[in-house]
């Protein structure tokens, strides 16, 4: 999911005020700050750093207003073991928007851009642990409706799944396994 590309391929979404693009190394300090501000703690920022260091298969996007990173989203590999095979998709999260830029559509654009990229890359499914009033608008539904469950004990309403490849996902049921870094924070 993580790849290097030229500037012409780098811009994903541009709305004069906010630009959604792939993360660049110079963005890292601001990404850390956005995650810390949005969540009010360091755990999510630490998780992002660990995933970036240890996993090459991540997709990171940022929302930039001027020279300021105002939003960030990360997708990392997630798997479902089902009847002797492992199906790989992606986990959305963390996703953060700086508090003073929230409720302006930035989070929506980050999610939509990431879903679009992953769909084009042939990703089979996405999972998210998130707010049940926010994520269904993108096509996420409670994972339990698909017979898919989270590695952790979380309320069914907050663990959601989006099927991106219906044929390949037909009959896939089981427990989602996240990257080990998620258990270290």
C-alpha cells in the first residue's frame, strides 16, 4: 500500500483550501501533533510511529491547509482466518483531524480518498473501530452482520466492516487480526 510516486501522481484531492495527499517524511512531526491533539493522548501518535517503522504495507494520507497538516489517516494490513485460508484486507485507523479543523469535511475526504485508493489496489475489505454515527455513511456496517469479529472485546456497534470485493469475500467469516503494534499501545 505504501509507494513512492511523482508529484503528478501524489495529489489525490485538491479543494483550494485543503489538499489530500500521501504522507511525506517532512509531515511526521505534524502528523504526531494532529493525532495527539485529536485524541488528547499519545497512544495513537505512538501507534502511527510504530506502524510506519515496522510495516511497509501501510497507506498514510494527510490533509494539508497551506503548509499545515490538519488531518491524517492510516490504513494497515488486517487479516481474517477462514476455513484454512487467510484473507487480507486493511484496517482504517487511526484517523485524526486537528480539533480546530473538525466538522469541516476533512475526515470525510480522508476516508473517501483512502477507500478509493484501496479499492483501486484490489483490497478485499476494510475494518474500523470507530464511531457508529460516522462510518456507515461510507458503506461500513457492523462486522457481526458478516460473521466477522474483532480480536478485542469491543461493542459490536463500533467494530465495522466494508466489503470491497464481494465475490472474494463471499462466505468469509471469522476473527479479524490487526497488526501486533495495535496491542502494544
